[in-house]
C-alpha cells in the first residue's frame, strides 16, 4: 500500500539519507525544492536518493528500468 504524496523537506531528506526512514519504490514524493512530484526508486549505500523526475510525464518503462538498475547495483550490495 502506498501513501499519498509525501512532502520531503530537508529534515526528512536527511532521515532518508541516513537510512532512518524508508519508502517503497514507486512512492510519490514531493521534494520541497522541486516544483513537481517525483517517484522514489531507492537509496544507494552512500545515501544518494534515486528518484524519477518529471520529463513531460512519468513513463512506466523508465520507472521499471530505474528500479531494475537500482536493485541490480545497490539493493543486493549492503
């Protein structure tokens, strides 16, 4: 189950970066410093957030490719 779009401010971003908060891939988030929502993909071991930003839309095939890339390169290497 997904939650409505989650507003991500600097405090919540720091918690995501540190691994204190976790979202599921596909969760819609709204970064305070961006004008449009984004789809959360994951977090690298170094804390970099991976998101799908608006590109005239949110193509499902691009989302799937990002999730496959993230899972293949980061999720299994903890």
